């Protein structure tokens, strides 16, 4: 039986996908969606109209959009958006070239001068036909995408290949429909290399190249799976779901169970969430952009901004309080929206640089304090010494990228912080085309196992903490005293989780509101009232980073919720009817409706992580989404400070959880 290339590719894809589909994929407990590398997010964040770019900038934007749209692993909607930007940029270039050519046309027609009236029809015919003859030279690059990096005349010479031009070697690859399990390692290696080589050929149609890339990826994935130690290949077990979370742990162990961990299916780690509304091409609201970024700036605000910019004291030479005060001052100034666009951008750059200094310092201090904490000789069922230290986040910053990229140790041999660091580095490098595709396929395969193992460890640690909380129910040192009465003379400020220590996090969540409540309110009333919302001291959860259009918590970032979650666990252990409010926010890029939906997804993602990996019942958490309603930095541009989730203890306004 003879297979056509297309039929063969479909059969190969079905065979490759069948084991994954048959394995079953339990619902993961973190809200996730398609993601993109930072380079793509930064590119999409430039929301200027095409008319604002110079011809040189348009050419660069066209090339970059075309290049990024071909990245492996991009979500289809993101790739389509990049292609649309490339087409728009090329169309703008063509329009400007046509406009620039118009003044020259009268000069070319002057010798004709239209002297004899009888000759006018003869003169008009070339004038009509000439633009038609030149039309393909202008418009063809917009349609023919291969013309990106060639002179204008080059695309006319490039013809799309026909199926008859497919080499015999390529046809053999497409027609070989044997299951990968039946191939030897040598055959798989040759198959991966040949498919990868042909997938980069410009002489093949794009759909054939994509099929070859899938064949190479499947062959490499099979090779990586065979490289795993034999004892790891046991029948597959599902990811632990919520029922396990509800059960008390009968036994606490220091290390993972003796039985080997199952080999996870390729897609077990991150389950795509429903496609976000904001995935459509970004439409810039010019009126909003003018309101947020178009002001000239007030003299007073501009003068104050120049003071911050001229402050030559190095951030790493300031004390924590001095640096925190400077960051608060910059944020407060920008929140007033009285700065010119250039001044605001300069301050945002300074803010990003200096907040990283403070956050690294706080993380290192917390890690050092955890390491230096004395072990208590507790006779309870669960001793602190039996519990694995969890505040080792600072250690991962000491591991170089080069070391991580060359790390071939099995996932089981890595500490949590090493797994987290490897996932961070691999996630970025797996999209970077400067690396060999075979290497990037290997990184993707390792990421799947690293994430799965890290999630299993997080679930075991949750059961350990649940038993520990139960064993220390009567321990007064473990109690968190919460403020029930409003104290008008006590100032309460919002804090950024990564910029303060554990004591201040506890103080914020244990504080009473800034104003005395008049009655009990619903969540909807708080959502609709800026005054009620402002009365609650809150923690900005900046330890979890949401990229542009992202609403999920990565496995390697779940541990960044530890410090906040542990305070909440201790509060609920003594006061099980307390209620916390989780707020989701976005930046101002995109429509109001899209951002509102995205902000709700972000709040839900944090709630899901807290209830899955920590001893926090879902009933004690309420969520709201504010979209772009409360911008930390008023700008129409993409801004990380505005993409956030915050948490506050809202019992004083909502009332205690009903029994």
C-alpha cells in the first residue's frame, strides 16, 4: 500500500499522539495556558501604531515579527498575531513607497505634455498599465512571506515548490509509519537528524517542514524516554488530586517514597486553560493611551522625578528601609499620573533595577535565617527536624546558566531549588533558536519530568505540614494573634511580598481594616466600592510573575507562595472561620472586557495553587477581578507592576465563614 506524504504525516501524528491520549491526563491543580518566551512578550508589548514607526523601524519590525512567528512551541494565536504584525508593517512600507513615488510621476509625463488632444488616449494607456506592471513588485512581499530578508526584486524569483519537488528521502520519512517503539536507537537517531535537517529546507512547503519537525521531535522524545533508568519505567500513576489533600497523612517521610516515580506523559505538567479573551491581536485604545501617557507632566511632579533620577546613591549601598522608602516614593509619584512619557519611562527603569536589589536581599536574608534556625526537640508526631526546609530559594541564584544547561543529572537527584532553577533556564532556552534543535528537544523532555517530580514533592510537603499543624494546635508560639478592633492611630500600609520579611507579612494579614466597618458587606459590594477595597491592608504577591496575557502559576513558582501561605495556614489553624480576599489585576494593554476576564483567571490561579499545595480550604478564599481598574503605574504600555495578584484578610468586612 502506498501512502501519500500528507496521509503518511497524519498517520505518524496519530501514532505519536495515541499513547499520550490513552494515558489519560488528570486535571492539574494549577490554572495554565499557552505561554511565550520573554522576547515575544516584549515585542508584543510595543503597541505603537504603524504610523509612528520610521521606515527603518518598520523594516526591522517586519523581520523580527516574521522571525519570532517561526519559533517552536508558540501558541497558534500568538504566532498568528506576529504574522499579522509582519503583514501590517510590510503593507505600511509599501504604502509609503507608493506615496513617495507619486511626485515623480508628473515629471515623467512632462515630455508628453498632452499637446495634441487626439493623442491623449495613447498617452493614458501607458499611465494606466505602468502601475499595474509594477504592482507585483510592491505588493508581492506582503503576500510572499519568504521575501522577508531579501531585496525587493528577490521575491519575484522565488516560487513555492510543488509536491513533485519533494525529495525521495523526504517522501521516505513521511511514508515510514512504523511505531517508534519498533525502531532501534540508531534508526531513531538517523530519523531525528534527517527530519530535522529537511525541516530547515527553504525548498519545501511549510506544511511539509512542520510535519518533518514533528517527526524529529517525536523521535528525539522516544530516545530521551529510553535514556531514563529502567527502574523509573513503571506503570503510570495519576497526579494526586484533591481527595488526597483532604486526608491526614499517616506517615511523614523525609524523602520521596521508596517506590520509583512514574514516567509522566508529555502533557501532564501544564494543562491549557480556556483560551483567554486577550489572545486576540491587541487593539490600542488611542484615547486611553493619550490619557495615561500623553500628558506633558506637571512641573512639580517632573521636578520630584528628577530628584529621584539624580539620586546617585547606589541601591546596594542603602539599608533595607532606605531602599524601601525610595521605591515607595517612586511608586507614589508615578501613581499620580502627572509625569511626561519620557520621565515615566526613566523612572520605571530605575524602579525595576532597584526593586530587584531589594528583593534579592530579602530572599537571601530569609534563606539565611531559615538555615540558621535551631532544630527543636519536639516529641510531637511531626518534628521540625523531619520536615524538609523550604526556604532555600536564595540558593538557586548562585547556579550559573551555563552549568544548568549542561546539567544531565536525573530529576530525582536534584534539590527543590535546583529543579526550580533548571526549569527557569530550560523554559527560556527551549525557545532560543541559537541552540541546536536536538538540544532544545532534550530540554523540553527533561522539563516535563522535572515539573512532575516537583509537583509530587509539593503535595507530599503539604501533607507533612497538615500533620505538623495538627500536632501543634496547642502551641502558643505557633499562634497568630489577629486584630479584631479598629485602631485609628495605627497606620497600615500595603506591602510587596518580595520586599518585606515574614514578620511584616504576618502583621499585614493579622491587621484590622484602616476604617471601622459600618456593617457586613458582600464580595460584590467590596468589588464595586473603591473605599471598601482601600480599607483592607493587602499584600501584593509579586513573588509570582505573570507575563503578558498569562494567567497561570508555573510549577517552579509555586514555592514562591510559601511565605504568604504559611502565615495563612497558621491563622486558619487557630481561626478556621477567617476569610481572605484574592484580587486579580492586569495592565492597560487590551480591551476592558478582555482584561477583566484575565484578572479573574489570575486570581483563580493563585487560589488553586494555595488550596492544592497548602493547608488552606477553598471555602476560606474569595476571588475578584479588577482588570485594569487599579493600575499601580498608570500607563497604556505593558507593565509588570500592573500584572499582579494581591491578598488581604477580609473577615471584618465579609464576616466569618459560616459553619
